[in-house]
């Protein structure tokens, strides 16, 4: 049987899961920023109508709360990975996810 050289290394499960975790946080941050811009655009185009201004303000508040939550979760998880677990247990933010070996060697 002849091995075929693909030209790239096939990612491991931990590399794939690490990518997905990081991608989720990037996607959440971009979503919150887009929601913030949508609220700002709604405010500008509200024409001074009280109801539309309140809806736009609610969108902006929700986006800012979302950004604060994302930053807080990232700070807590990085602190856990780096300080508490000293990179022995990783969830994919600062190092690759450590998948426990369930089958003994």
C-alpha cells in the first residue's frame, strides 16, 4: 500500500476543537459589533420618533452588554487556563484543547 502525500498535515481532534472554540468567540464578537452598528444606524435614521429611538437604544444596550459578557468570559477562561490550571487543562483559548485519554495505555 502506497501512502499519498497530501501536502498538508491532517488536523487532530484537539486542533479542530481549538479552532472551533476560537472561531465561536470571534463570531460572537463580530456579531455584537454588528448589532451595535445596527442600533447606531437605527438611531440615526429614527427621525426623532421616540419609539424608534428607544428601540435603537435597546439594541445598543444589548450589544454593549454582549461585548462585556464576551470579554468577561474570555478573561475568566484565560485566567483559569494560565493561572489556576497552569496549562495542564486547556479549553482552547491560549493553548490547544487537552482531550483526556479515556482508554488507559
